[in-house]
C-alpha cells in the first residue's frame, strides 16, 4: 500500500475514533456518521484502485 493510501487509512481510522467519542459524549449525529461513511468509501476506493 503506497504512503498516501496508508495516510488516508490512518485518517479514516482516526475519524472513526473521533465519531465514536463524539457519539458517546454528546449523542449521535447523523451528518457525522454519514461523513465518516463517505470518507471510508473514498479510502476503500483509493486502496483498491492503486496497484500494490
């Protein structure tokens, strides 16, 4: 996995941690989770589109 794909994966995992912490502390936010799902899909697309 190239460096940019690794960075994107790390950002996605970090976003999951932030979204989970926000949900636990302040309650759920539909837009927050929607944004994270979009980020995850973009990351999956980048990882699968780039040759290893």
